[in-house]
C-alpha cells in the first residue's frame, strides 16, 4: 500500500515538472504582444509564467530526487 502511494506521488511530481517546463517555455519563448494597459495580458505574458514554471521545475525536481533516494534506500534495506 505504501509503495502505491509513493509511486503515485512520484508520478504526480513528474506531471508537475512537465507542467513547469511547459509554463516556463511559454513564458520565455512566446512574445506577449500586449500593451502595458491590458490587464488581461499582463499575467500570462512572460515573467509570471517563467517564474511559476521554474518554481514548479525546481520544487518538483528536488522532491523527485528525494523520493527516488528514499525509495532506493528503502529497497536496499528491505533486501538485506
């Protein structure tokens, strides 16, 4: 049961990382094409997407590394 929970959590973090890559790609690559007064465009045009995307990638990546290390450690001790 615990193994299923850990595997599901790692899969969820992988999805978060992919979403972060997509969000940061959109924020960095696509031009905004909006004027400064257009509030509708201000959130989705660059800096917010990039910061949110990189945040998701870093958080997801660090947590995934910790999860994989914990799984490897548990597997090594279960086999002893």
